[in-house]
């Protein structure tokens, strides 16, 4: 199940620019404690990350890779992290005090191949002087594109229509003029919750669809969004006025279950919810009730709780709920860039430099 990384491939390397070097005392101590021929030990929790990233790590480190297709089991992770200098992980790995204790004092760098880091106890990493990096910006375009696709699929009932072909419903309907009619984006009001880089990417792309009005709710005013026509408003007003509500915010204690029964009661009965942020932002029981009772028209989810969603989950049985398996960044170029940036974050920290994309 495990293999040591070897340079068995010859691929073009991808490098990202980062801030000027700033050495930390902790990193200097780590480097000075190593023998002249000793390499830092790195644990990689997936074998199918981009070869470019593994090559970067293998050039400089002693790399141990989990070699199974499923996520690394927690007991194995706790055992294998012991004594490692760095961890290359994904959102499937919970990095908490238990894991950091199991790692021991050598752990100095964690790179998560994700923009979100709610699976990591950032405060505990900072307390232990462990550098943490993520992969912002490189996945913005791919995730925004997926968000547009999910919005279109939900509005125009594409998944429902596809199922109707196999079930024979299409043949029985005989071109009824009202069959499979969805809603249009043209002339609508779109509300974006969270105007970060992905939210702005959604805004930019939807401009081409002749949307009548853009509203947004975020932690602060975003001049760039307002320059191209978006209007800042309160969360409650956004819910009341929007035909499509696109959720792009980060998961925080404040945003957890912000879409609850009360929120759905404020939305139009013809409105659609699109969530490409994090699953816990939406109270799924409240969403099921809103969809099944007709309080809102439809929903499109690329994120949910838990992930993977059980195949018998009630939301999967609703015709007006489009669900994707968290593939927002699943484009080959993007996933390669994410893996390379994760490797560069780790290498920079091990060298005593600031990470290209630091969290703490």
C-alpha cells in the first residue's frame, strides 16, 4: 500500500512565483539539526496527484506515498505521520491536535491541495509553529466555470431531461410544448453570496447571459464587483430579490448553516440555490423540506454533507435537485497547478522560506 517516490518520469516542471525569502528561527533549527546527507521526510496522502508535484518533492525529500485509491484510513495516517517533517494532504484528511501529536516535533510544514482549509486546525498549527499553505487562485477559473454549468443544468433541468430519455418519458410525451420547461438566466436577478475570487469569476461570466441585475453579499464592499454592475446588499434582501442564489463563501462559524429554514422561507418560490462553497453552509434537512414542498424551485449542489453523499440520501431522490460529486476544480490543468503549488508550499517552508500561498 506504500511506496517510496522514485524519479521514474521526465516531465516539464511548473513553477509559481512567490514572496522574497524570509527565514524563521524554527526552520533554521530544523535545517541545522539534519545531517549533511539527510533529506526531509514528507508524507503524501494520495498517489494520484500530478507527477510534476511528486517530482518536485522527490528531488529534495524522502517521500512516502499512500498508494491506494481510497482516502488514507485515519489509523494509518496517525501511524505514518510519526516523525515526518511535512504533510501533503487533501480535504479528506482531518488535521487536528491528535494528528499533530502523532506527528511529533519534526513536523514543520503542511500543504493542503485545496483552497479551503476547514479540515485543518489552523490555530493549533500556528501555536506549534507549523507552516500551513493552501492553493488559492489557481482553481478560480475552473470552479467558476463549473458553477456556471451547474446553474445552467439546474435552471434548464438538464439532468432531469437526460433521465427522461432512458425512462421512456420523452417518447410518451410526444413534444408537449410545456414539457421540461425550465427558467432562463436572461432578465433574471442573480445574488452572489461571497464575492471572493470565485464569486467574482461567476459575476464576470454571467455578464454575457444578459442578467438584469446582480446583487452580492460579502464581508465587505468589493469595488471591483461594483465597477461591473454588482450591488452590495444585506443577506435578507438578496434572498428576497434573487431568482438565482449562488453560494461562493468560505465556511466559517458565521456561515455554517446560514441557509436554514428561515433563509429558504425568504426566497422566491421560483428561485434556485447553487452551492459551490462548502456543504455545511446549507442546512440540508431544511433544503430538502424547501425543495419537496415547493418553497423554492430547485437546487444545484457541488458540495454537501457528508462527502461522499450516501447513495440513498433523500436529496438524491428529488427531481429538482442536481448534485455533483465536488468536482469544482476537477480540470486537468487546474489539478496539476494545485498539486505543484502544494509541493512548492512544502518545499519553501522546509527551506525556511515563506510559502507561496501561506495560510498562517
